[in-house]
């Protein structure tokens, strides 16, 4: 069953976007496609959910945006990870790993 942003734990979308941008600058549609591909189509993100998150992350200084041309020669905004974004990714990854360990402990038979 596909999962949408609204079903993700709070803050998970930030983590996914930050991790996705470690491979290099991408426009919004490419970010959505990469997350879907990497999750084997389990995570399906709506562009309408993505852009408010991108704008918020840009305001926080975690990502930077520049205009460029997309693969089909259209003007597109490309997002890239900043130094602050890399630090945030490290912090959020540590939190995510701790939460996963805790959930695994709870799911194990008593």
C-alpha cells in the first residue's frame, strides 16, 4: 500500500529530501521520482506536499535554490544541499536510527 507524506512520521520528509540531495542538485519532480524509485514505489509523494517543505527548508538554510534548465529544456528550480543541510541530515539520521531501534524493541515478542 503506497504511503503519502501525510502518513509519514513528522520530519521524515525533511530527512528523505536531505538524503536525496546528497547525490547533487535536483528539481522538485526529480526529487519526487528519486524518492519513489529508491523506496521501490512504497513512498509516493505529491508535488503539492513537496514544495512547501522545500520552501521551509530553504528558509532554514538547509538547501539552496538556483534556476536552471531541466532535461526537457524547461526552466526549473534546482535545489542543493548546504553545509547546514548536511549537518541537519546527520542530526536527523541519528534521531531516525534511534526511533527505529526503539520501535524494533517494541515490536519484538515480550
